[in-house]
């Protein structure tokens, strides 16, 4: 994907505090024009299936979420021919080698570690834009 401006991202994050921080980081970044949040993997899959005529450019999903976790949502996305072309990134405060291997097998672009400081959240959009090139 060559486009690095005007990007539309959907973020699946169940923690309100983390969601608020990450959304602000993406809204401040010049490459992103639209940031949408869903609260779990099931909402993510439903959102994507309900918006097939206006799919996001990127998905960022937390791994550890209720109802449907990020890996389960990733599996649903990559087994749907209309959704599997969306670049998906996962992030979590800890990513086990098992989860990382599974995510890569499913076609995930990258597994990112959730930062511990607010300032470091601003680097996540940069990492995603860099990995899209």
C-alpha cells in the first residue's frame, strides 16, 4: 500500500483508557483522517461485515478482549474473501510467541507491543505507516 495519507483505521480495544490514548495518537497523526473504535473482536468483525462498501484501510486490534479476542477476530477476517485484503495489526501489553506465530500464520502485518507511557503511544501510528510501505 503506497498511500500514507487520508487513511481510515478501525481500532478494536476494550479498555477505555487505552482506547482514548490510542485514538488521540491516530487523530494527531497526519496520515490518518478517520479513526473508528469498536470494543471487542465480535464488534470488529460485525463492523467490517456491515461496512463492506466502505472498508477501512487498516485494522488495529488488541489481542486480549472479551467476547471474541483479537486472534479469533483475525481468523474471521482472513477467512472472509471480502475482508482478507485489509492490513491487520495486533497489539497487546504482552504477546506470547504462540499468539505471535498464530497471528503471522493468519496474515497479520505485525504484532506490536502496547507501550507503558502515554507518549510512546504516538509511535504506534508511525510504526503502522512504516510497515505499510
